[in-house]
């Protein structure tokens, strides 16, 4: 098999992978697809099983490459996590974009304007972001008004100090040069760590952030899954992975439904 064919095979495998936890209500979740926002953007709304207006979790992406921008929300990771969140009583939003920063701001503005129609409680918004998307999520927390979000779950991600080795992945680093002190102190953060993450210098970036956050007494919860690989919620079909997914869901549900 050629190198290109092997790469395509691996990409296809990643695209199909879904979360290793299944909840009974996931299959009945309603999805309002192709909702329009901004200048031609669209999003899918996974409708919470709780009554509207419901707390809402926004998936945050951070890859400028347009091959990802229009396809990330269709990946099994996001379709399954969208259903997991909705089955747990939280709306979830996955979206297309052209620019990961400016379009995200446009999406937030749209959600505020159309909250009633969409069944969204904009006073109870949360963030879910993973891997190379996390720097964009941190930038969002730093640049939006401090009361915009009630919680953020950041999974096995590069943080503020993105190493040069990570640039091969083409991720956006809008928070480059910013300081952890710019984070809103009132937003609880959940940092999920894969103990055996093989991504270059990722845990170095994550561990440095955790140390700095603890030194500043930020509202921080850390889950370390020992021995787990990157994206263990998709690739490690184990009781430990399912337990961690449940903890992530519980963290967001507790902070957003209070």
C-alpha cells in the first residue's frame, strides 16, 4: 500500500470513529441540521432531552484548513458526542466555518439573537474542545465577556504554549502570546489528560498549563486517565474510557444546569 493510500485509510478510520460510550436516549435525539448563521455558515443543533430553553455546549474547532472546516462536524467524534450531550440534557452545536476565530464570533452573535427560536439558554453556555482545537477555545474564553461561558471541558489538547513541533498539524494558535491571567477566573475548567498521549509535546503543554492554573488557584478540575492514548474516548474501548466520558458529561451538566 502506498503512503498516500495508507494515510487516506487512517483518515477514514478516524472520521468514522465514535465515542466508546453509548447512552439509551442517544438514538432518539433530534438533530436540527444546516441551520444558517453569519455569512453562509451553517450549524447542526443536537436538541437536549430536557425542556427548552436548555443549556448549550458549543464544540470549538481550531483548524484553518478548509478540508477540516466543513467536515469536522460530520466526524463520528462530534456526531456521537453531540448525541451524548443531548441525551444528558444539554443542547450541543457543531458548525462549519471558514475562519476558526471570526466565524465563531459570528456564530455566538447569531445564537444570542435567535436564542428563543433555537431553544437555547444563552446564560448557560459551555465549551467542549479537544486536541489541536483547544488553543482556539482558550482564545475564545479570553476574548469574550467573562460571563459568556459557565464551564469549559478541554480534552487532551495543546494549551497556550503550542510547540513548534505541533505546527505540522496546521492548527490555529490565536492565543499565542497571551497569558493565562487573561482567562476569566469565574469559569470552571475541566482538563482531561491522556496519560500516554503520543502527540508531540502535547502533555508538556498541558502539564505546564495545569501547573500555572493551580498556582493561580483557578477553578480547575483535572482528570488523568493513566495509560490512555490520544483520543482515548474514540480509540480505547474500555471501562476506564467510558467512566471518563461520564465524568465529562457530569461536569458540564452540573455547571450548566445549576
